[in-house]
């Protein structure tokens, strides 16, 4: 037997467990004036143990003054109001024991509670992030392209916060009588955020001008683009700014779109390097595999590999600032897949490469300039000469 419990109890209904759901078995006790009420209280307890409860509490304090034997006394009256609500669905239950008498009934049940199981990779192991719409010119481009990069990095569970009206319409459909009882378990599964990324495009323009060359009569056209964007990564529960920076770029060719693309990658790389730097997950000789792929990496790009040493702690705050990093070499990306990338060591000793070392963006290794080989001049022959200056044969 199955039922939807939401503080007020509804009639029991038989429902097939959908493929996205999982069941959790629990054993609980229930007490009530009748057997039915005892069973219902036990079912609420079972759902509370699996899905938790929503507890609301309020307190009202009154102070009253009155006179007693000519003296004024203060009396305090405190009134507390509380409510507990549990919501969920029961797949089936068995009555293990029952004891009813004139005071009521006490039952013990074995209950299988259905809980929602999200499709795909669970978001529990990843931090939740939302990219809010950037303000200013081209702000929507920044938001959409950053959301794409963070999603492909697979480091964050990227949550959508700009389509609330569409979600409200879908929720209204789930709540209607046309939706099966099992489908209603999908409600109440919205994830809370760990971080939000906000930003403001302060400058994004292109200036064009022309010049006449008097000698030739030729007209030359010029263009210059400038971009400046400021952004913050904020921890939602505490509203603490975890990272804040700005990106300023200029281009003498008037390519503003190119500057936007470069700034997007710059913002993504800076935040990722501070929270989730790339790591080596496999090492075989000079070939390594990195735990990131997709559009976030490109074939031919270079990274420096660092070995991690002791943790560095701020003596004032006790905050872990990071770990001591020692550069051991450089790698070049050779192949990119949706979730990982392959690279080869181009500088350094391959015997120092190990799993879990971190990689940060780098420039290509410096080209070695070969020194010119100096050739010795041939030795002079000591040939005796004649008295008249000629050579003695």
C-alpha cells in the first residue's frame, strides 16, 4: 500500500514505484486513539526519518504589571506555538505488532518509504553553482558562455535560476489532479546553492576612425576595442565573497567579440584555478591524463605541473591558504574528450610525474638557442726559408 503524506493524511492508494525512485526500509512505532490513527502516525514517523521534517516554532512573551500589597510586581507569560510537517510517499508497509486497549492502540510497522533519485550523476558530491545574468552591455553573452564552461568542467552542479516562470508552470502541472501520485514525489527536490557568480560589464565598446594620407591621398581606417568586466564568486549561505576580480582587455583590431571570448575564459580559469585546479589522474611515462575536457581545453595548449608539499596556514585566521607547490615540468594537450584530456610531457623529468599532481595554464617552453661551434684556425706550418726569402725545397 502506498500513500502521500503531508501533515494531513490522505487515503491510501496503490502506486507503482517509478524507475527514478528508490525505497528505504525503516521500522517505526505509532500510537493513536484507534488502530488507523496509530498506523497513520507511524507512517508519518517513517517519512520523517527518511525525508526529514519541517519544524516551525514561534514564541510570544507578555509582561503584565499589577500591584500587590501596595507594591508593583511584574508577571511574565510565555506562549509557544510550533508545528511539524513531513512530506513523502510510502510504497508499502507491514504491521509487525499491535496492542490496543481502552487507552488507545500502539503499533510497530515495517515501512518502505519512496524517495526521489535524480537521474544521472548525483549532485551530492559537487558544489552547487548558479551564474546570474551579468549586467551591462553583452552581459547575457557572459552568463550563457560561462554557464556552458562550468557545466562542461563537471566540477559544479550548475543550477538554472533564470527560467523560474517555466518551472512554476511545470510545478503547477505536477500539483494538478492530472498527475499521478508517484510523479508528485518529484516536487520539493529543488537544490539550494553553494555559490553564485555575479558580474558587471563596465565597458564594452569599439571606436573607429579614419585618417587621410596627404602624400598619396589614401584613406586609412582604424578600430580599437576595450572591455572591462568585474565579477564576484559569493558563498550563498553566508554571503561571503570567496573571490573577486576584474578583467580589462584591449584590441587594436576592433574585435570586441574576441575580447569577450577571452574574458570569459579568463574568468572561468581564474575561479577554477582557485577552487578546482586541474589534476593528473593517470601517468604512463611521458603521457598523462587530466580530469577535465570539453570546450575548457584545447589541443596544443600548455600547462605547468606542480608537486604539492605541506599545507600553508594563515597564523592569524587559521585558514588553509593552500599547499607549497614545486614545478616539475610542462605538458602539452594532445587530445581532448568530453570529460578528460590527454597530454605529453615536453619539459622536465618523467620520473617525477605522479597522480593527483595539479596543472596550471602556462606558456610554451622556451626554445633552446644552440651556440655556434667555434672552429680553431689551422696551425701555421713552420717551414724554413732560404736566405733570399724563398722557401727551401
